[in-house]
């Protein structure tokens, strides 16, 4: 068989990488300081494009989800014309939270306090007794919108006043994942994890497999930890690919659990791709499914993670479709990762902690640290 290098599609060719000796992890205060956490919320999560969902999760008119970004509750809703909107979850009357549920379906958005009612496009359409107030005009009290844009079917929001367009942000990735048809996929399962570790530890853990031999024996049997190659090594998008044993899939059974995303060719079908997308998305692309983690920092020592498993929509129609085979495998691997992240948080919190050196197999966590520090300037 020809070498991997010549068979990998052009957009996934390995990038030549050098690793400078002496690179070390971040200092303790980046993981435990409330002041640093507050600064991150202001400089990163209040200014950058943050993932909040996928368009398939609000497929019908009236479908909505809520998300919390940098302490702000947001409503993401599809209107009757099919357009997706983002609003602050704040009534224009006396500021009540409008929606408490994580997700749902409604013909309109009504405040639970005084029944002010908004159309799905944010217009105020009902305000009891306000016609008795001289000069009151419903047109002046639409919901406050939040910047919202789409990338490959994924929904991103930005709290900044005038952010750079999302398309400009993702320009370096244009066409890179087209074979997975990400915008058409459907989530078969979501699991929420409440991890007692700093969000940066989760990114760093995801970005290397130096730990995989000891922490993930089941994963390492199917995808050898030393097969990793990186093709994005600087900037806000980092990662690369690993081999999958021939005839295997990353599932509990070891078999493919769904239709292939696309015709990849024999060698590409034996690869799994892992990318971190700053600041809160982990994108894992498999031949037969896509896994996405969304990270929402809650405190210096706590991170809420939503993990979704996405599949070809045609797979849902087949009798042999078994998403649980993939879900159970990665739920196991996820929990192994969260455990060691929590152990890291506990150790880093000690007065004895000082940053240790990165190995050559941790070049991506080192690159992630550099990018993080660039945003924190």
C-alpha cells in the first residue's frame, strides 16, 4: 500500500512541525485565579465567535435553544420563514428572563412575568395594557439581538459590538471539511458533562495523545497513540489525524455504526481527524460519524461540556443504524479524559505545583497555550 502521506487528501497533508525544547505549561494562576477567569470572559468569550449549537437542533419553525455565553443567557430560535435568530434572554419590560428551558418549541416568546409577547423574529407583538401609556410604540421594544452567524451548519454567536464576520474568521478552513457535509448532519445523542477542571485543561488534553496509552487502552487498541500527525499547528485552529486499524471503527464493537459520511478512499477511511477550534469547539471527524464538544467555562475550576454525535441523515432510515455503539465508546473515553483533567486541576491547585516541560508529543497543547496568551494580551 502507498504511504499515508501520498494518499491523504491535499487539505489534510501533514505540516512540517518543529518543537522548541524548553516549552512549558501555563503558570498556576491561569487555572485557579478568579481574576484570570473574569479576564477570559471579557477578552475571549465576550469578543470571539462562540459555538452554541447546530441548525439541525432547531429544525422547525418555533424550535429554540438557550445558551449561556460570558454570563449572558441567549435565545437561539428559528422563525416561521426558516431564518435563525439570536436574542438576549431579557424581556424589554422589566428585564425578566423569558425562557428557562434549555430547548423547546413555541409559536411565540412570552414573558412569564407580565405576558409581554414577542414574535419569533424578536418583534414585540403583545403588551397588555400598554396601549394606555401615552406614546408607547411596540416597534421600539423588540428583543435585543445578538450577533449570530453560521459555519458548516453550526451556530455561532458573538457578544462584541462589531465583530469581524464569521466567514472571515473561518476562512483558513474553507472547504477543508466539505466531504463530511457537516451542515446536513443530525445529532443522534447529546450527553452533558460537568467537569471539575479548568476549560484550558480540557483543550490541552484533547490536543495530544501522549496520555492515550495509559489512560485510553480501549482507544489505543483501535487507533495507536503514536500514529498522530498534525496538519494545523499554529493559530486558532489546531490538530491533525490518527490512523484507525484496518476494518475497524471507533465504537464499542469496533465496527462501523452508520453509513459513511462520504466516499473517502481506502486510506482516508482509516483516519480520524481531531481539531480544536478556539475558543470552545472540539471537532472530531470519523469516517462514519462526527463528534462535537462544546465547552462553557463556569468558574476557574469547573467546565460544562455538551457532547453531540452527528450522523449522515440517511443513516437514521436504516435498520442497521446503531449510534449507541459510537456514543458508548466515546462516553467511556470522555469520562477517562475528564478524570485525568480533574486530577490535573487538583494537582495544579497545590502550592507545590510549577509548570513542567512539554514533550515533543505535546506540540499542539504548547501551540494552543501560545494562541490563548495572544488573546489574553
